C-alpha cells in the first residue's frame, strides 16, 4: 500500500515527554466537541477514534464526556507515542491506551486485541482526504461490523457536495492535495453515501462547522 500517514505536530521541537501539538486541534476541537456532546449527552458506551493524530482530541473529548470510554488509534508510530504521552499527562480513567490500526484493513480484529466488540460512535477526523480511497472503504466496512444498533460513524473534514465544492478554498485545497498525491483529495458526499449503502449504513445529518468543514453522520442500519 502507498504510504499515506501524515504526521501532525512537527512545527517545533517535540517536548521531552513525547506530546505533540497540532495547530488544527486548537482551531476545531470546540466545534467537534459541540456535536459529540449533543449526541452522547447522558450516554455510556464506547467511542472508537480512527486516526487520533497527536492525541489532543482524545484528551479533550474524553475529559468532556466522562461516561464514555474513548479508544484512540493511529498507524503513525510518533502519533501513538504522542497519544500515550497525552493520556499519561491527562490521567483520565475513561481514555484508553492507543493501538496501532490500519483502517484500510479488511478486518480490524479489535476483539483479538482486547478492544470492545461494539461502539456507540466511530469518529474519524481529518483523515480520509489525506489517505487513499481504500481507507474510506475500510472505515465504512469496519463501521458496519463494529457499530452497535443505532450507532453512528462520524466523519469530520472538508467535503464536496454532490460534485460541487462548497467554497473556493476547498476547491483549491482539493487541487493541492491531488498534486501531492493522486490518491488523496476532498471526498464527495455522493460517493460517501454510496459507500455507506454498500455497507448497510444510512446517511444521516450533516453538521455544518466553521472553516467550510462539516461532520457527516452515518447510522448502523442492520436492524
């Protein structure tokens, strides 16, 4: 598989304990939290985060939702070290140790690795536009397998809408991504809906967020 890992938090020297700092976290964590808190308010259960990056989102979300068990994952070793360092720094009982995960794999084998077999939410933020389409395919297949009844896959990032970009900046961003790697690019809502249907997921609400980003929701519809 072509390399698609993007390493976040490299703008300055890493702290001695391994914690990385991503500028995007400071711009978007409050907006993402507002959607998650509304969805998970008064709930218990598990959230699986795909592509946890530096680990800052995991700490922020786990601290705001103490009744939710948060399971971070990534495939970048430096990210995994950063997630573990942020977890150690935060000392949150509901934030679990990070695991290495290739989201494009046909079977994530979560139970074999000591993780729960079902999740209330699977969250993937700022990943599928900087990864091959096979990652989106694996993500939806994994969501179909591991979401509980009524559970939701949430995707955060920039998206084109039925073939049209929602802002000139996103069109320019898409062109820039594809120049860097032909397998990358801003994903389209129509293609994601079709992928959801093939995996027995039902397209749900689109949460419009700042900077022309959004959270797309897809619900488990086996039952």
